[in-house]
């Protein structure tokens, strides 16, 4: 059963509305996003690049810049080691491009998901040493690579870590375990005083390049040219669009509208996207999956090649390949998601509070996506484990009430490797330990039935008569929407459904009019199981609905339309 939760945060909405020239409803929405002080609200509404925090506030930033500057002047070989997802690809692109701009003798390696696994590994360290690499710089990984970095140091290499993941900690003492690198830049370190901890890996990499550019006299507008890549990584890695992330994404999307980058332009064009109308949705659900597809089904080097494409024709060829890969990925995902649902609903697993689903034949790169599907469908933490060359590998996706990384620490002895965030994690283990891991996770789990109930968070009850084009346009000031800054959702009860009709070849759209008891009537649409919706309303005089309003323009005529997300 869904729980509908309506925010009831209090504030002087009239004062906020007056101070910032916004509607009182919009003021309430801002308060619901945790902002109370006028200075916070001003930054939220009007923040500029001048409001970003100085890179030097990141622990070890100055040390890293000093080391890298010395290596550049000495013409030492530098290798950037990234990751195969969108954040790792963008991190690698930003670091490598920035270093080469400074004259560094630099190259890169992105691990292959199946052969190498996540992040820095022993083979990559030995390969770098064999290639006479002097300095390794990690991006979007490294904070968990204690033994690999120790090996690199024993081989005489310099190592700089740039990462944003949770820092491993001792389960008994809770003390963080910092790898023995020459510099470690990760805002989640206890000793790091950086004001905002929610950066993605690409933004950490961008901060390093920005600091290096300042040190070497490169104009800061050149550093700002990387904003659109940092923005894509922030959205693609599902980071909270709060504080400076919000500013970075806002300005990055503006850059995309005027982009001259061959790779991104080809990706937008072939996907039928208008650069001037790009939103976080397009990044998260169209651009991002195409970039991720190469790291899932082939090698992320192809996505990086697209970022480095030197001509329009080269970019179009590479973008086409990535789009085709993503289509294959979608088809494979649907096939194995169905199998995962069947297993999750089996007698053995149906009562588990933490789902551990074993799909031996599934491509291991799809495990995280399918785990996300399971979490969404059942509102439970979910792990999907597949066979790999070295045993078994898995990915997990969690609900807000369950810290996946913390719970894995408690079961650390059952795995050969693991890491991640509260909401997502990756792991490797022996096949014989899969059932034991499932048992241990569930034995340790303290989630209640209330925790496992799907929660729908609405901003406020909103009578239909309040909804005007002016109010909807006011909501535009709250963009970009995404994780941590959701699209405003409203709830209203006692709504009559008038003239509903199912449209679409897949019968997944219902068009109708909604009317309240005052007689106010507004066109509405529902996307989902249309037949279930029609059956539900067949014997109901009125329903309650969660919805968001928008301006729908058709053949040059604009009108208000509500989109129903949930009903009962």
C-alpha cells in the first residue's frame, strides 16, 4: 500500500514570496526543499558560478596541484585511470583534456568492466609500471583501492586519488581507511572541510583542473568550458541537484544549447534532441544511457573516443554505434528484468526484506539496472548477482531507509571486494557465498513494514482553481529538476474523472478531464497501465490524485494540462 506524504514545513511564505518576487505557492515549494535562510533561497534561485566553492577547500587539493605541476615540468609520464560509467568517462575526459592543455605527457586507461572490474586494480598498476608511468591519477575511483595503491607506491610510482565515493571504514572502530596515496581528494573524507559533500567524480576532477589552470595562468573561462561535461556526469550519476551541483547543472545545460562539441552534438542530433531544449530528463534517460552503453556491452573507450572526436563525421559514426548498443542493452534488460521479477516473487524470496537475485547468465553490466527495476517495483533494497570470469559479481540499489554500503560492511567477510554509496553498491564474491550473503543481509535487516511501504511525497494540497499559466511559469524558476530537487507534485481529493479515453498503440495513456467540487475543470493525462486505471475508476464517482501541472502546446495553442502520477 502506498503512503502519500504531504510536506507540512512552516515558514513565512508571504515574506519569501515578497522578497524574491515569486508566488506564495512557489515559496512553499522552496521551503519543502529544505531552504530556510534568505541567503540559501537567493543562491537557489539566483546562484551563479561566483557562488561555487573554491577548489582549494578540498583536502589535499593544493598538494595534488603542486605534485602535478612538478611532474608536468619534469615531463614525467602521467596516466589517468577512470571508470566505465558516465561519471568515470566524463571525469577521464576532463582530467586528460585539462592535463594536455597544460603540456602534460598524459594518457588514460578506463578499466573494462568484465576483464578488469571497477576502478584501479593490480593489473592496471603493473601495466602502468611496465609502461614507465611515473604518476597515476584516479578519477571517480581510488578511495577503496588501498592495496592497489600500496602496490603502486612499492613500485615507485606517485599516486593521486580523485574520487567522490564513500570512504571505507573499519567496522569495529568506524575509523575511515584512507589509501596510502600521495594526495587524496574526496569530499567525503572526515578531515575534508569542503562545504558540500555531494559532488560527483567529474566535478572533483573539474575542481582539480580549475585549480591547476589558476596555478598555471590559464584563463578560468577555459576551465568553465568543462561545465557541460561535469553537468552530464552529475545528472547521470544521480547526484543531488542541491547547492553547487544545481548551479553546475544549470550552467552546463546552458552550454549544451550552444555546444560546438562534435561528440555531444552528434549524440543529441541522432537522438532527435534540440540542444536549446535539453533538460535533466534528456541527460538522464537518453544521453546518459547511450554513453553508459559502451562500458556495459563493449568498452567505455568508445564513449571516450566520442568525447575526443576530431570531426563531425567521426562523431556521427561513433554516436550511431553507441545508440545501437543502447538499443541492444534495452532489449537485454527487458528480458532479464522479467526473469528477476519471477525469482523475486518466488516462494523462497517473496518474504525477504532485502532481495538478492541470482541471474547467472545475465550480462554483468546489466545487474545494476535490473537491481534498480527490482527496487522500484517492490520498494526493497535489491542486489542482482551474475556469473563472472572470477566467480560472481553483483550490483545493488537501495531505498532511502537502508544504507547499502553500511550493511555490506557488516558482511564483508563473505565478499572478495565491495564498495559504493548508501543508495548503490557493487560487489564480488564466490558463487558458494551467494546464499550466505542473502541470509546475512536479511538477518541483519531491521527494515519495518512501514519502511518498505512505497512513499509518494507531495508538496502540498492544491485546489484546481489555483492552477494558472502564471503559476506554472513561476515553477520554471525551480529548474533544473532531478534527484534532490524534484519536480513539484501536488495532491487533491474528491476529483471527478470526465470523459476518460485510452490512447496509444500500447494502451498506456489515458486522456480525461478532472473536475473538483467547485466545478473547476482541467484537462489531464495518465501514463501507465491504462486498463487498470479505467477499471479502477469504473465504479468510482471521485478519486484522489497526485499530479503535476504543465503548459501543453499543440499546433501553436497552449493550455494547462495535469499529469497524474498516482491515484486512489
